[in-house]
């Protein structure tokens, strides 16, 4: 059974960050519209109802429950390889995501 995966790109919670990580959701109803707009619209609704998840962290249980009510099950985070740290330094992940390297 093939799963359809959508990535909902959520805005960063800090004003400094240049990129946001993506939360990946599975369509568990198999009846969803097969477009990124569908998951983005449902994510926007859940952002309004329970608050936006923090960038770089899995969504809290309340957020997962809200998305589940719309037919989406949380799968994983896709990390953006390049980002700007809260201190304004340009960074990228190293060591398979277990470390980061930033410019001076």
C-alpha cells in the first residue's frame, strides 16, 4: 500500500531564521486532495486553533491531534540543511544532523 506524503512547510518561530524545517504528514484517509495546498490549509487551521509548532521540534500532541482530525498523521521532520542561527550566523548541519557549522 502506497502512502502519499506531503511536507507542510511551517514558518519559523524566530524572526531571524532564513529557512524553516518541514513537517511531513501522511494522508491516512486516502481521500484527500493530492496537493500541498490541502495539507497547508489544514496546517494553517491547526496553527490558529492550537498554535504553531516550534521550528525544529516535533509538533506537540495537541497539534498532532488537530491534524489527525483532518486526516493527516505525523511522520517526521525534514531538516533544512542551511539556516541562520538566532545570532545571525549562516550555518549548516554536519555529522548527519548531530552538529552544525557556522561562519564567523
